[in-house]
């Protein structure tokens, strides 16, 4: 749902997910590797790392906040 807040890590690797909700906030790390994700919503906040390996993401939005590394 829009505005989803996750208190820890969110591992979506190797799932069929293709879109993230607006206003997503993840206190830990977010792993989107090997998914059909094509874009990151504006305002995404990730406290740990953001893994975009083997996705179709080509641009990072304004307002993206990542506390750790970004893997592509």
C-alpha cells in the first residue's frame, strides 16, 4: 500500500514484483535484485543498502535517501 513503512529489512529479491508503492520507507536494507522493477518512486527512504542488481532501473529519482551503498 501507499506509504508503507518497514521497521527492518525488506527482501524482495527473485520475486515477481514490478512496482513499489509511493512513500515507501524501509528502516533497514532493501533488496530488489533479480526483479522486474523498472523505476524507483520519488521519496523512497532506505536506512541501509539498496540493491538494484539485475533490475531495469536506469535512473534514480530526486529525493531518494539511502543510508548505505547502492548496488547496481
